[in-house]
């Protein structure tokens, strides 16, 4: 449950700055204690790594909040926040915030990245000089921080991000403030689907040639329980064909098409970029994250780009097309993780149905 905006501004934000100050003043002592207990706990210097991440995060939040305050004052106490120069300033702030956050996480948690197809998202003209076009980025949702990693990647590639995020991220006060000043939308569990889709349509309708709108069609991080529930909901709603295909997908949830359809309708000239990744899906809770430190994880990312003129134009065709791409993403993850990671019964079902779907797979 996210507190209302006045509470976030007047309580959460000052408390974050105060906590950062207290940690800074006591850092020598807490670091000494963490160094003392680290050899006595599992993992390589786990308490020190956690202290590093927490302090760096609080310090980053405090600095970003101060920058937001300076920009608010410079804009005439919020009067000119939506002017292009202040929009660019806030986009720069988002880029530096996320770049610093990702760099800290990579070092503290020992993360490495293997990227394939990253150029598909870059905002630059091709060799033939064709104009830039906006992109709708549809990404798998699994593991901690994948939304932050994705938005950081977009900003690094000169794309101006418009992003739909979980409302729980508003607990990070700097992220809450700065994303409230550029085109974005926070979606909560109690939001009506129609209202969320309308908000997504508004973001998509305003896309410029170098913009990218980020959506997570699964609606939440992948877990086995969510997978089972999503299949049950499809059956209950009479979407038996989609439920059958969802049963074949081991590592992704069946995508919810509402937001994607709204974005495609509002931005018919946009290309679509699909993002698959693997490496963090086994960390679905804070307990998993603590037990896994240091993560020593290699995060593999695969990107595909589909031109706007190759996207179906009717609703039914678009849903089938989206399901087909999610099936392809699942097969890519299956290939990266290896057959040993998949239960035998599921693997046999995949093999049995592979030939059946080869002829009509909408992504091939």
C-alpha cells in the first residue's frame, strides 16, 4: 500500500534524507561491525555488501531529491516544469540516477550482463537515412530491478523513456518525484484496468520519434503461483486457446493484452521492441535476495524489433501475435537455462507441441 502524495512528500522524503544523514555519521562504526560479523555468516562479506547497497541507495535518493528541489525552484516553483529545457533536465537526472544505481548494484552484487540486439532500440537513423520512429518496449517481468535496468538502458541509448511502473516504486521518493514530472504512469493493484489502459493510451499518443514507452504485459514478476493463477483466469474467462498455450510456457506468464492494445492503437506508427532476459527470476522475495548475496549472476538479455507495418491491425490478430512472441520469449529462456532446469513433464509437453505450433506461430 503506497501512502498518499502529501505523506510521501512531507514524511517519506524527509525521513529518507534524515536516515541517509544518520547512516553517514555512523558509517565507520556500522562498517566495522559488518566487517566483524561478515566472516561468521554465509556468503562473501554479505553484511558489508548489504550496508553498501543501503547507504549508496539512501545517499543517491538524497542527492536526487536535492536536485529535484533545485529544478523546482529554478522553474519558478514548478510553473515551467513542463517546458522542454526542464523536461530535458529531468530526463538527464533520471539517466544519471539510474546509471549510478545500476553501477552500484553491479559492483556490490557482482552482476554481469550479456546483451544481444541492443542496437535495435538505439535512437538513430539507419544507413539509408530513414527517419527515427518511436518504439513500444514490451518486456518480460521477472526478478528484482528489471524495470530499472530496462529504463536505464533506454536512457543510455538516447531514447526518452515513458514508462508504466508499479506504484510500489513510489516508496523511492526521488524516483517518485522525478517520474511525476516527466511522462510516466504508476499502476497500483487496485486500479481499474480501463483506467490503466486509458493512461497508457495517453502516454503512447504523445510519443515522439526518439521516445520509447516501456510496458510489462505480464503485469507482475513471474512466479509459479502467478503462472497457475493466470492460466485459471484464462479458463474462467473462456479463453481456452490462450490458456492452452500458457500451459506450454514455463518461464513467463500469459501476457495481458489490454495495455498493449491501447498503446498500439494510440501509436500506430511505432515499432515494437520485445525484451527477454534471464538470470534474476529465482529471486522473487527479499529472503531470496539475502540468501543469494553476492548474486554472482550473469544476466542475459535478448532484444527483437518488429517494424510497425508487420504488426497485425485487428484486435484478435494482435492478441495472437502477442501470445506468439511471448511463446518465443519462453523458448529463448528455456534455451538459455537448459533442459535440466525444466520439469520433465513440462519439457515433454513442449516437445510434443512444438511441431503443432511451428506452422501457425505468428512470430515466425
